[in-house]
C-alpha cells in the first residue's frame, strides 16, 4: 500500500479504571488503514481489539475508560481530544460502525425504516419521503427481500441475519469512508455468516470504503481482509498481509492461532492444537513478553523486557517477538 | 480457538456442588465489603445509624431518657440548660421524649424489618422454587390482593380486627412490606434454580427443602439485607403517619406521637416538639438511606449508578 | 377489536383479585370489625332489642351470606347509607371523589413530570456534579416524612409565623383563584415528597436504558445527546414509567388524599375514609375498599394496553 493513509493510529493507549486498579486495555498500538482496503483486527476476547475499534469513533465509555495517550488521525485530522459535538459529525458520516449484536443493536421500539430515515435525514438533508425511498434502496442493496414491506417492521420481526443487514444498510447510508465492523457476523449462524460477509465484501468495493474488521475468527479474516493485525493482551503481536500471514506466520501466538483452526483433510487423526495456559490478568502483567508464559519458543530474554514491533514503518510484515519464526528468504 | 474457555466443560463431581454455590457467595460478599468500605456516604450513614443505635440501647437499658413521662416543668418552656429542647404542653422534657423515641423507632423498625424480610424470604423462595405450580399461583395471588388494599385501610382493618392490640401496626406493616421482598426473592430463586450447582444437587438426590434452605436462600442474602434496610426506613416513616392518624404507637412515646402533638402547637408558634422529632427522625432516616444506598451499590451487581 | 377482546379477558382474569381483596377486607373490617350494636341502642337494652338491632345490621346472618351481600352491593354500587351521617354512600362518594381528584391530580402530574425531567438531566450528566446534586436532593426528599413536610409547609406558607399567603385549612372553592389558593400548599407538599422517590426511580430506569446496545448504535450514528434522551431512550423507558404512574393512581386517590385531606380539613374521599376508619363506618369502608380493588384491576388493564402502544414487542395475546 502506498499513498496517504486514510486512518493513522499512533501509540494509542486506552485505560479503564476498575475497582481493582487501572487497566490498560490498549497499549501503544499503531497501524494505518488506506482507502479501499480491509484490515482485520484479530485476537481473543479481551485483547483490546474492540476497544481499539471503539476509540476510533470516540465511543469509549467514559468513565471508566479514557484515551490516555497516542493519536488517531483520520484524513489528516486528529480525533483524540476532538470535542464531542464535532465528533458527532464524523460518526455515521465519515466513519460508521457495525456492531456485534444484531439482536440488541437496533432500537426495539422503532421500525427499521424509522431508524434508517433518521440517519438519512440528518446527514443527507432529505425530506421524509426521499429518505424513505433511499432507505428502501439501501435495504435492497444489502440483500433484504421485499424491502418495501420490511421497512415498516420492527427489529424483533426480523431474523438475526436480516437485522445485521439493516445495520449494514444504516452504516452505508451516508457513504462513509471507513467502516469499523465489530464481529459483524459472530452472532449469526454459519450459513448466514457467509452470506453477510460476501455481501460486505461486495459493498465495500462498490462504495469505495475502507473497512476495519474486528474479529476473533481467522477464517473470516482470510476471506475478507487484505491485511491483518494480530493483537494479544492490548499489544500488537504481528501485522502482515494476508498471504504471508497465513503462509508464514512469524509470531508464536499467530502460529498457535492458525494451528488451532480445524482443517478438513489434513492430519485427521491428530487432536486440534490448543495454545496452553491462560491469558495473563491485565492488572498483573509480567514485565516481559505477555505471551511468554504460553510460548514454546520462550527464552530468558523474553521475561526481561517487552518486545517491540521490529522493522520499518512501511514494512509488509512486522512482529513483536525476539525469536520469531523466520520467513523463507 | 481460544484455549482459555476450556474449564467449563468438565463435569463436576457431586461433592463439589455446594462449593460452587459457596464460591459464588464468597466472591460477592468480599467484593461488596471492599466496595462498601470505599463508599464515603455509606460509611458516614453507617456511623450515624450506629450512634442512634447506641442511643436506643441507652434508653432500653435505662441509662438515659428515663424521665420522658415526668412532668418536670411548666408549659412550653424554651430551651434551657435543664430542658435542652424545652418542655411540651404539660411540662414534659422534650429532649428526653425525643431520645426515648429513638428506642421506639428501632423497635418498630427492627421488628418490622426482620419479620417482613423473613416472611418475604420464605414465601418468595417457595413461590420461586415451585414456580408455575399451584403454591406459586396462590402466593402471587396473595401478593396481588394485599398490594391492592390501601395501606392505611389495611392498618385500620387490622387494628380493628386485633381490637386495639398495640402490635396491630406492626402486623399491618409486616403484612404489606414482605411483598416487595417476596417478589424479588421469587425472581432471584427462579434464576438460581436453573443454575448448575442447584441442578447438580437435584441430580444427586438432595431433597427439595434442603436445597431451598442450604443452597438457595443463602444465595439471596444480599437481596434480603438490602430489602431489610429499605423496610426499616419504611417502617419508621409509616409509624409517624400512622401515629398521627391514631393508628400507630399506643403506649410509650414516638416521633409520630410527638409530631401529632405538635400539629396544633405549631399554629400557636411553639415549634420545639415538632423540630425535635422531625430533625432526629430525619437524621436517622437519611443516614439509613445513605447506608442502604451504599449497600445496594455494593451488593447488587446489576445496579447501574 | 383486539383491544376489546383483550380487555374482556383481562377483566375476567381480574375477578380472583377482586374476590381476594374484597374477601380479605370483608373478613378484617366487617366480620372482625367494630360492632355497632351498642352504639345504636339506648341504655340497658333488653335481649330482644339487641337481637332486633343485630338483625337490622345483618350481624345474625351466616358469614358467607354476608359476604355475598357485600359482593352484590359492590356489583350494583349500592352500599346503603353511612352509619354516621346517614347519607347514601354512593352519593357521598360521588360528592367527595371529584374533590380528591381536583386536590391530588395537579401535584401528582407535576411530581411525575418534574421528576422525569430531573431524571433525564441527571442521567445526561451522569456522575457529574449536576447528577450528584440532583440525587443528593432526592435522598434528602426521601428522608423527610410526608407529614413533616405538610406541617412545615403549612407553617411556612400559611401561618402567621411564616408567609401567611395561603389559607391554613379548609376547602371553600368557588372560583379558579380559590382553587389555586387552596391546593397550593398541599400540592407543593405532595410534589416535594414525590420528587424524592420519583426522580431516583426514573433516573435509574433511564440510566439502565442508556447502557443498552441500541443507544451505542445511535451514538455511533451521531445522534446528539439531547435527542438521544428524549427520542431513543424515553420511549424505551416508558414501560416502567407507565407502570409506576398507573399503579400509583388507586393508591394516591385513597392513601395520598387521606393524609392531606385530614390535615388540611378538605372534604374529599380521603377525609371520608379517615372518618370512616375512626368511627367504624362499615358501609363507607366497604365501598372504598371494593372500589379500590376494582381500580387496581382496571389499572392493570390500562398498563397492559399502554405497553402495547409503546412497545411493539408486547402482544395482547
């Protein structure tokens, strides 16, 4: 990728104050997103991927959360510290978000159309009638059959997949330049999941948007993303383009993740690999590498200091590990 | 793909079940204690309540406020060194009377809070455990019925039915105040009985009553504690109004009786009786409310503040 | 049509409740209640006179017959005549209930409306100083007894020791100005007390609603905070709000009015009830209790229908 990045996150630190102390949910995370590309943000639950996504839209619940340091630049404009009233104009319009739970993400007491029309009128200055037309068009675009009828239904009358399509349609309604999708298909059954993902890829191309796909599912990443960022315990473990990442993962954590995906045909008799051990408690982090406890390549050095991402800023593959698996040269 | 969620799948042995319930409790209580201690308003409230309680104990053991019924001065004497809050219409010491009333307030509050919490816990647990069955329907019906009778009318009716028994007020309060507790306990029990450790106890053949007593009721203690503080406050406040209506405290002295005494005094410009009872009562109720709030914050994981 | 069918079903389902309430109150108030025999007799009555009076009062009939008589009275709204004034009970209630409604409604409405506004403001500034002050005042309001507020407000606003701008007690209403004059102090007292509990309740309802996912969605689509509250949140919070408001109606008409009316000497249904309590006027008590029970069943019905109006997920089945 080259050219000016659309979104540029630098050394982002997000902290939450809890009853037991301050937790760093995101610790010095940096990455870029370029126009038209899809970037996967991958990791186990609690690794900070969702928080990273939310902070791009200024939606960190505060208190208890806050962006403690770092910068998020969108089209060259600094978002950290932006007043709420200005942030509001960016949300929905320039950056849209798709949430994990289609069951609860829509307001149950308003019709689908009502919620969409609201967004359309606010951003596009349409009349009610025009907005309704536009909403029907969008619903058709995301693959909802009979949108003229569906538009007047309430969320509880739709299936999970339908609801998620409605949320996607809402996200598209203002032609955003970036969509942050937080586990958009996790709550759906497998068939629906595949359909919705396919639709999203098509729409992303059609609308010329960039997308950040937050997910725990490497399978989803493989199908949809150009690049992936693997996070562990609030830190970036590895970032790479999809091809290299899947063929030659370098961070032992990425290796473990890939091994734990079941594959049809290969090693049928063998048990599925599991990464041993537990994710460390964010309140009591070791001074060294956070993955060290579970790592099979662990050396004394790993426990001394946190490894930083290696390589240059524009490198295709970067890893935060002292002893990464070396890619074939 | 996550290796961290593997622990839930292992089936637990029957002997391990009570431990699961206990663990649930312990973490709740130790977390709550920690949270409560950090709540400044709650700690202040608790301290004030304890101070009042000491005052009540002093009355109860006869250390002070022994002369609350004696005529010790003239009519409506102002504040003096001898009579700190002055005297009432017939020359009784208002300070002693208002302090004596602390004891009455604690008596009413404790009796009503403890008994209505017990009643609510038992009936609520029964209804919840047998939810959907006839006993549940009956208890729910009873709750609905008692809820639909205006409180003061019920008190009056019970007072009549008990023919002026001094505890008619207590009985009436208990018979209405248990309902909220009962409803909450019922809801919690329905939730609890579907949890694994209760199902497991069932599976290894523990009898239903043992399950209710040993496994379910202990897990509703946090509700009971909070509800009893709320009931305590409600009882003290109701006493004042019932005593004013002539349905409350029959013998002895209470803030309610003092305030109803004062209703014609205030129009004659004598406020000592009214102020003494109101301020002391406000202090206790406010402190108890603060204490109760802090308890709720600490104990109710669902409460958003 | 759907609503009508539903209402009928609900009313039928409310019968056990009405039976229960009337039965319990009948048992307590009439069967175990005060015996009027000797109040109606002269000195040294003969056993025949006693039996005669007991027969007149219906005391000699079996329990179930007396209860059935009561139910018949309730169904026909004919409760006979008040023991103490001799006035027909239905006429007495018809005269006093409007007074109570006029007295209580303004305070009731204001107490809820102001509380909802305060709750929205507090929730909007959640954890900030605005929130903390509003909630602090609400706890103070909750801690002061209604009776104390009534007495204090009367002294402050009505007596010669205070401002002395409103009538001390009574109900001498011939014009709108009179009306405002007489309800001013009771209404202020009612609102003051209601604000404490209501604000707290409504705030917790609204705050809980604010934590829902759909609120986050709305925020992610740039809905401004004020609009978020009054449009996206308020309608969702309507179910607990409606429940609280509707269910407090039967209670305030009787219980709420009882204290204010007896303190301010206002001839409403509360005062009538209070007098009936103190004199053991059974026809009046029976009427009040029976009608309250019916009002509760109607309130239940009303809430269910209103739920349907605010929440499409609720079905009237």
